[in-house]
């Protein structure tokens, strides 16, 4: 049956409590990706957490460490780059040894840039991430000068040449996430991945290695609009070419320059159409709720617990309905 191999997953952090892990199990979710803290990024700690996941019937499909995977020394070719790349490789070796065979990266030395977290126009009182790229464009340089797109591609190639051979040896794939927001340049840093064409170039630089794929962030595609690409056509293309390793499922109110993150049913895209494309393409990777608006108080995954559980249930409903329609 088309679509049945899609794995609905949840994000977890390595400090999650048993209560939080139990909630994921109770929702009928079997797969997770883990964000490991620095103190938990050694082999013994990774294995302890993997064993805890196993007690709740949860399988880790992919994992990462934000500081290791989003490192300005690597992205900008700063002093200490080779040491940072070695740390990147050593962490991936730990993941692979623990049975985790997908890592990730985003070429974002300044991490995800945001204008503010506030009550949005479409969130009915919930707090959401709001971005105004015209406002962000006024921010000063963060690293002293302008870094051109050509420099960023050169640094990316330098990185690939030193990382992909290790990935091949340990059988670990890297999922490359786009820049968020996907504009040409912010704070003096030219963004690497702001379109489907950028992805194609990245894969070419990797020699079309099966060990470099993407985290297909639907939210970023929608933020970028026509400049980023046709999201429905791109799903078909990249899934058929075996490049989609993970999917971030998110809706937004508008394209750049100004957007707010919304619940899946509230943005400008019909997310049922998006889900149907993944089902029709027989995507066999993982998919989860990305950022969600914050509802009230509470801990959670990508937002408050209630908003996150609501969004995960909505995704599961879209998936089941899409499979029923496509497989008639």
C-alpha cells in the first residue's frame, strides 16, 4: 500500500523524563529523533538513552547535537575548523555505533533567525514564531564581514570531502536542512540552501553520494514561495531520487518577507495535498510536526505539550486519510 512505509515520529531531547517518553508511546508514535546535549553526546550516555527509549517501545531513527551540527567554524572556515570537523565525525561514529544511521546539519552559523515570538494574527491567542525578513536585513554583521555564497559553497565542499568518507565507512547518512528563513543573505552571511536548485547543487558537490540527503522542511519551502520551488513537484522529484531522509511538516501564514508559523490547518498551504504527495511518491522515511504555536504553560516538543500532541494527531489523520484516498 502506497504510503504505509512513512514513519510518523516525535522529537525528544536527551533529558526527557519517563513521563514525557510515556506520552509519546501513549499517542501510538513508535519513532523519535533525539537532540543530544553536550553532556549526553558520549557513547555511554547515548546508549543509556537508547535503552530508555527501548523500554517505551520507541526507536530512534535519527539524532543530532545542535552545537556540533551547527558550527560557525565549519560553516565560515574559521580557525579551529578542522578540529570542529573531527568532533563532528567522532559524534557520528558514536551515533552509528549506537545503531543510529541518520544525522543532520544546517549551514546556519547564526542558527535560525526570528524577529519575535508573539501572539500572531492567525493563532487565536497562541504565541508563535514571527519573521519579518526586511527587519532582519537591518541587523549588523555577526562575523565582521560579508561572506559570499561562493565562499559558503567552498566551505561546504571542504566539509564534504572530510566527512562523507567517514559517513560511508560507518553507514550514516546526513540530512541537510534548508536555511530558515530562506533569503539570500542575513547578518553578513550568505545562505547556502534557499531553493530546490541549491539542494541539487549540494548533491552534485557530494558526487550524488547516497550519504547526503535532505531534511525536507515544508515550512521553509512555503516561506520561500516560488523562489524556493514548487513544493508538490519537488516532493515527487526528491523522493523519487532517494534524497528525502526526513520531513519537517509545518505550515506558515505567508511567504517572505513576513510570515508567522501556524497550526497545520491555518496556514496558506493545504497540508492534505502535501501529505498526499508523500503518499503517492511512496515515501519511506520519517515525518514529524516541526515548530508549533505555544498553547498556555507546559513542557513539550517544539512547543507546548497540548499544541504538539494536537499537531501530531492532525498529522496522523492526514496520513491515514491520504492513504485511504490514494490507494482506492
